């Protein structure tokens, strides 16, 4: 019997192992900069080519599909969502379309659609001038400035009052944020809703509570979020309306909201499972692995298992003062703390800790379980406090631009715009079979 053949764009080694464990024949497209030799044994073919190089990857995938067809195109990383939608359309395969993935990747397009449909309207302007930004902040008292695309709180800045507008504008220019929008500041509890869709039918699997410490970068999550039945019903209804509006057909979605005094309002949404180990929190509490369920779509029309609820799970991210790391202690103590199921310290002596500009600047995490959400949050926070990351000031000033940060992770925000300026002689750097 021939194994089901699937195309997987990007993702870490664990994602590929999970697909292979289901018995699929995997063709994996990965950026050379992200190559991990441990994936080779799990792949029928490994193409080391930038999956955000749209013309090149489209030509390669078309040729492979003609030789031996794929059942599905999968990705579980934000950087490849719009490319996956494009390839799904190009190959005529089932799954989320280019229109859907584009709407969920482009914050300005999504906001315009939601406002047109009356789904939690939020005042917004795309690419305002300096004067327009000043007028907008005066009208609304406060605002959020952010890129039209991206994730992980990259390039997000709160303008707390009209007096901060000029400084925010100057920062935007220095940071190199050209494609941006401004929205009214939403105030309230931050949540995300983890859903799974099959054939256009949507199921809410979990609602995640969030902690930002008053900033824009998330410092912790908990599943399930604590909320009233009335708020939960309103949140569920808004997310289902959103998924219908964008035409999501299959797979997971991660929708971020703020529960304001006027009701829930969408911040953004993505055609993938949530990052920040949210999938692990959902699996621990509800027994649902959204990554695995996604892959099962290649063979099963409705692969979502019945969810259960078993206590709560929380994650707390490790942060440290900016500077050069001189010592890391306490990880062992954190591992032995009550309820802790995972500790991952991602910095070591000699590494540089940057100011908390986006999610990539965090230093690791602690995951803990408990019988209820409040206890899980407390256990994760107490265990994280046992980890001490000592730094000494670094020489020089951290003035990284948006381009610098994207270069560090080898990504572009809009691969289709990048395709118009990419060299025409780009070729894959290697193919393994």
C-alpha cells in the first residue's frame, strides 16, 4: 500500500517527526538557514530552498506534484501560511485558499473585512501620515501602531496618549516600519481562541488566558482562561463569525482577542495553531494535539478527537535584564517545583539578552499543571522565579531595525512582495533524497 504523500513547508524537527509517525511520505521544504540534520531520516525528500521564494518553490512543487501527487500542503509556521495557501490553489488541492491565508496574514485586510461585516468594529487607519496619526490618537486618546503583517509582537508599539505620538512616529522611522497601521487601543483581558475546522465546520477547542505585564510581549498563558459563561459565549460567537468571513475550511486557527467593556474585539487571527507552546497546554488539559489533527486531514475528513477537560496548564516565559549573560542558575530547582512539567532555558553564558522587543527576545519558559487555572499560573510563575539569569551591561546601544530582526530569523513579512525584487536566477541550494 502506497503511503499518503504530503508537502510540509518549514517547521522544526518535532513537527516533521509528528507527521512521519502517522505513516505519511513527507516532502519537506525548509530554508537552508533552518536545516536540522535530524529531520533527514523522516523525509522521503528534503528540499533545502527558501519556501518564501514563491516563484522557485512553486516551480519545484509543481514538478514534484506532476511526478507523484501530494494529498495536501501543510505548514504549521506563520512565515509559510500564505505560501501554503498559494500552493494549495496552484495544485488544486483541498485546504485553505490563498485568499483565506492572505486575509489572516494581512492585519489591515482582516480589520477591513471585520469592520465591513460588523464583527466587533475597531477604528483603524492604514499607513497614516504623521498628521493623520496625530489626529487619530487625539480622537481616540490612545492607539496601537503595528506592522500590517507579522507575529510575535514584532514592531508593535502602544501610544498611550497624544503626547507620545511624535516619539512613536520617530521610532517608526528609525525602526524601518513602512507598511503599518494604527488602531484604537483596546483595553481589557487578553485571550486567544484555539479552534479546529473540518470542511468549513468550526470547533472551539480551548480559550487561552494571557499575561503581558502591561507591555506588548506575552509573558504567560494559561488554559483554560477564567471567564464568565456570557463572555465565553460572546467570544466563541465572534471567532466563529470571523472564521466564516475569511472562508477558513480546514485545520487550526489561533485568534487573539481583548475582552473590552463593549464586548470582545479581535486583535488578529492566524490559520495555524497558536505558538508559545499553546498547543502543548491544550494537549495537557484537553487531550487534543492540534498539530497531529492537522496532519490527519490528509486521510480523515474530521480528525478532531473529542476534547476532555483535566485541570489547567500554564506557561511562564523567562526574561532577564538586557546585557551579556554571565550565569544561569536554578533550572534544576525549577524542574523539581510542584506541578512543573517542562523547563527550557534558552540562553547560556556569553549570550546577549536584548530588550523585550518581540517574542524572540524571551529567554525560555516553564510549564506547570494544576487542578485550576489560578494555581497553574502561580506554580509556573513561582518555578520561573527560581531561574536566575544574571547579565552584565553590553557595550553599545541596541538599535536593531525591523529588517535586522527579520534577517536574524531569515524571514520576510510578505513573500509575494519580495518575489518582485528577488533575483531571477535564484535556485534551490540542495535536494536530498
